[in-house]
């Protein structure tokens, strides 16, 4: 696969923005597999490998944006607890915007492949679960040099919450599988108002709430007045300071299960 093809594919499929309507979340990202780049650093013996990656939303009150899984070398770090969030993670966590993450991935030869879900993942307890699943299975192609997996997805009903895995080992042997539990994180970039006015528009739609009843559509843009100069931390959850009832829209960690199997 040439660099040009890789770049074009990234820009096409990683265009989800938080400002989009519910239909944008459902249709903007097709189920896409991006094969390993041909110009990596892995050397000989780097035959293509295929993995089946299943992501399940374990929460009861938090829908996820379509999940992104990335195969990469050990030098890639998407996020780290205790460190400031990158611009790519900030845009994902605040606005559901995957474009900066795609641009980052396409600029790194150490990223060997990626796959993106088709739809939001919605807990069965929420009204939108009649339209959207709580789990999805993706096909991820990489090579021997891309031996690590990272995963990220926004917690849609939050100001800057996300879930993810950073640099966990992929299975080595054919038919070998591994399971990972993912916790919730606060990007530390925006104050947690818990107000619909400060959340992406799909939040209300996925909760079955009419924006006319709340008087706001929400926003897919960062608000400078809410900016925090913090670091990534474990998320404190919904505490009830704004529009969200913790008993309905709260959660307990872990919020996601990621199962990975190397295919023949």
C-alpha cells in the first residue's frame, strides 16, 4: 500500500466530528480496515497478520463513539495517565472529533494498521439501543512490527471523558486470543459541567431526549471558558452537578471489554 493511498483512506474514514447529528455518528464512519503500511521499519519476515477485535460497552449509561483500534510499534503512545492530553485525544474526548487522531496516525510510520467501527456503541439500558448495538467486531490488519494495540472511544455523555487502552500486546500465535478491560478517563482539558449545552449533540439523541425540552442542541466545539490545564486522570464519573442523573447515566469501571484474536 502506498503512502498516498494510506493518507487518502485515513482522511476519508476518520472524519467524524462531534458537531454532527446522530445520523453522522451512525453513517460517517463505515466499517473500515486499513492494511499495514508497506514502508515500515519491521524488516524481513513481516508477513501480514489479521486480528479480530471485539469491543463491548460494559456501562449502563454511557454510549461510546464508534471505536478506533490501532496496531503499532512500541514507541507509539496515544495517552498516558498523569500526562497532558495530546490535541488528538482532547478533540476526541471533548468533541468526538477523530480527524486529528487520523492525521497523527497517518504521519507515523510506526502505526501499522487501524480499523474503525460503523456506529456508536449504546448500552442496552438506553433508548437508542433499539437502533445501535452495544458491541462490534472489527478486522485489523498489521505486520509483525505492529505488535501492540491501542483503542480509544469517547464517552458521549461527558464533557471530556473517554475510554481506551494504550500499547497492550497483540496475540502472537494463530488462534491465540487476549482480553482486556478498559477503564474511563478524564482528559483534563474541560471542566465537567455535566450540562447538555456543553456536550456533543448526539448525547441527547442517544439518551432519547428532545433538545427542545432542554433548550439546547449542545455543541461539538471546545469552549475556551471551560478549558482546564490538567492531565489525564481516572474519570470521577457523573456526580449530578448538571443535567445528568448519576443513577441513570453514571457507570462503574471497567466500561469496555476488548477481545483480540489472531486469525489464520
